C-alpha cells in the first residue's frame, strides 16, 4: 500500500512509520522540518499541516495516519480535512475518548478532537477514529524529577487512568489502514490494559526503576507554571479539568487493542522498560 503519516516525527506517528515500513508499505512522512530524523526508505514531504496549498500537492495515498496538532491547528481543521480527503482513500485519525461528549465549537483538546472528527466526517472520506485513553508517554514528563532523584510533581494524584503504549495505538491504526470495505466510519475506543491512579503509576515506575519517586500534587497555578509553561491557557484549563474529572470518573478500560491485534494491550510496566533510558541521566 501507499501510505502517508502526518506527525511522523512524534511518538505515535513515529511508531506508525516503523510498523508500516515493516509490513512493506511505500511510506511518505509529512514533517515540518527537512532534518527531522526518518528511516532512509521513507519518502519525506516537508510541509506544515496548516499550509493548505502544500497539502494539495501531496502524493496520492491509499491511507493516511493523521496526528493532528490539537488546538493550535484548529482554525484550519476544515481546510486540512478537505485537502487530505482529496489525496487519500482512508484517514485513520488519532483522537481521544473525550471527543464523543465534547462540543466541536468549544475550546481545548477534546473540542479540538470533536471538531476534527466532524470535519473528516463532512468530507465523506473513509475514516477511522482511534479514540484513545491517556498516553503512557505522558509520564515522560516525570523524567526530570526521576533523573534528579526527586518526588514527581503533578496534578490529580488520584485520577484513575488506563494509560496506553504509543506502539499499541500505532499498531491498531496501521492494522486499520488496510481496511478498505464496509462502513465508511469506524470508531475504536483504545486503552491500556489496567486502570490505576497516577500515584500508583508513579509507584510502578519507582519499583521498576529501583528508586523512590512518590507523586506530589501541585496547585493549579503551580501546575500551569511548572508543567505547561508554553501551552495556551485554554489548553491548560482543559487539561486540569480533564485530569480532575478522572478522580470521580476513571477512564474506562476496553479490550479493543486485544480484539484488533490478537494479543493483550501492553502494560505500563513494559512501557517503563521500553523507556528506561528516558528516565536515566
Ligand atoms: N497525550 C495524551 O494522553 C493523548 C490522548 C489522546 C489523544 N492525544 C492526541 O495525540 C496527539 C499527539 O500525539 P503524539 O503524542 O504522538 O504527538 P507528539 O509526539 O507531540 O508529536 C506531534 C507531531 O505532530 C507534528 N506537528 C505539530 N504541529 C504540526 C504542524 N503544524 N504541521 C505538521 N506537523 C505538525 C510534530 O512535528 P514537529 O516534529 O515538526 O514538531 C510531531 O511530529 C494530539 O492530537 C493529542 O491531542 C493525546
């Protein structure tokens, strides 16, 4: 197949590129930088996703794995959807659980996902929405504390999450990119295999790395300043609210990864082992 990956220099998109190459696809990666590292056999298409005229020249592909710059590219969502739909047969879009209940006209990450889903649907292109739980990779934000031998500083210690490995998301997306018949729209709810509090994830990380990195809860102001210094205020607000909501309403756990891939979703302990180098100085 001829496939396109948008967000190829990122975590999930990068994993998708690897898996598509492994299965022998002819892969094009859209990257903003001409220097973003890519495997030699991957064709590079240098463009910003918000450059609609550049998108109109994209090589045709059978399927596209789309990681969208949530919030920052929202003003272009409709044009991006139209431009991609004109150049590809199927868009597998990395979305989020909360998209289902979000207002596509609202502000923040979930409304952004709801808007992109709405725009893709409007184009009539074949589409698959990977509605994901939180990423295990979010805990990479804990690495500076771990490297310094300090407690982990974060928000909503008791939020219960079903964190998912980026490789599982990519593997399901890549599997679905071969899907060429049946319903025009597919929605998959993807999660990790366990639901734990953030405090418990920090404890699991400590035990695998062999240290003691307890989770310390920050005030909203400290969290905004320390954890999201460059994020737009709307994005920070929606992250804080979303995290707190998961104390009373934990992220649900699904078996979709296992159903699609025929193997269990990857536990957090394995994610930590895969990323051990990111937590050591
Ligand atoms: N974190 C979570 O818990 C979670 C849960 C559900 C869904 N999501 C969604 O997952 C997505 C992020 O996935 P990720 O963590 O794999 O991303 P990531 O590692 O942060 O990488 C983002 C990618 O998007 C590219 N990019 C950013 N702006 C771009 C632009 N204007 N034009 C072209 N490319 C652009 C980046 O390229 P550069 O190298 O040029 O920057 C990079 O390749 C977001 O849509 C997020 O809302 C996240």
